[in-house]
C-alpha cells in the first residue's frame, strides 16, 4: 500500500509525454517558465534584489515552488534568466529596427539604437534588470558576457551595412561603444542623468557614427 506522501507525489506529477488542453508537457513547462520570468520581473521591480525570493515569485506567478524548481535550479538561475531574456529582447528589437530602416547608415544605426533602448525605456521592470544587474554576481557576469556578444554583433552588422569598410571596426572599439551605450541608458533610468528619450537616442547614434566613420 502506497503512503499518502507517495500518492500526493503521483497526483502532482505530470504524465510524461501526455498532452493536456492541447499542449504537450514540454509546451506547458515552457509556458510556466515564461510565467515565472514575468513574475520575476514584477517582483524585482517592486521589491528590488533584497526582496526577490522563490516564495514571492511563485505567489506572483500563481505556481507552486515545485514548478519553480522544475524551471530553475536556484533563485540565482532565475535572476540570470531575467538578464538573458531582457538581453535577447534588446537584440531582437535593435536588429528589427535596423532591418526596417531606410538604406542609410545614419537611419539604420538610429533605428537600431532606438529599438534597443525602447525595450527598457518602455518597461520599468526591464529597466530595473539593467539598473540592478551589477549588484548581483551572476547577473553582472551575464551582463559582461552579453556586452561582449553585443560588441561582436555590432561588428557583424557594421560589416553588412558598410561592406567597403568591413573588418575596420575593432573589437575593443565596439566594446567601448556598447559599454558606453549601456552606461548612458543606465544613468538615464536611474535618474543620474536628465535626458529625454530622443536626445538619448541622438547622442548615442552620433557617437556610433563618429566612431564608425573615423576609419580610413
């Protein structure tokens, strides 16, 4: 005869590979993970790093801790996932802006910068991830890695939009540009720098254009 705890575990366990409400088990897991990330953004923005915990995140998501640990081995992993999620959205928005802009250097760079910045300027929760990320070891390490990845992406896109100058934008210069842009928008969202959105985009675009056009 099974114990009550064993029966409870069976009742809470999902049938392996079985669909439910039109979704596979993998799809339901992915949906719960996305819900937990959204809840993590909410809790981080409302309570800051010191207030983030598995319990408040689960309460906000309407899920049990079992489902939290199904998606994230630890709270630190959830915080890192927040960085990665916001970072991916920034890349997607920036590239979308670049693709949809007119076939002109300045227009393309401006649209890319505007798209990337708007992800965090339009959502205070995502701005919070950028602002507090340096205060958490895992988030800061992820932030540093993403900065290098962004720099490599800037180089790749520069080579595409300016093929005659391909290979002339160095990685150190690209890292400097991306890092400066990150610090600039961080200063804006934390209130350390008073600058409106259009001026922020224009200033950043101008720096990128100057650095890229300085190559001979």
